[in-house]
């Protein structure tokens, strides 16, 4: 199992604007597509992205997670 992208259709159906969906996509790109560990990614997100309820909810969710988040898979396990 691995991250492949956000559910932009579901977000749109729930009333998220294109701008908010793009913001969430940018956050997840930093978390999942760049070669940062979770701590580094969160620091970059906080430093470089404007504080919004969506950004802060994602950061808080990850920080409060007792098991961490899934960061992808190794090609050797496929």
C-alpha cells in the first residue's frame, strides 16, 4: 500500500475550492514526493506555507499520531 494522491473529487464534492485543493496537494507533495523525513517535511510546510486551518489540521493530525504516517514503499518489496 502506498500514497498515490489526494482525493480531489471527494474534496470538491465536500465544498473545497480549487485553491484549497491545490494547497492540500502542495502539502502532500512535500510530505510524500520529496525526500524529507516527516519532521523535516513538517518544518518546511510550517516555514514556507501560509498558516491556514487546512494546513494546521494536517500538521496537528500528523504530530498527534501515535503510529506516524505511511511514507511509501521500497521498490525491493514489490
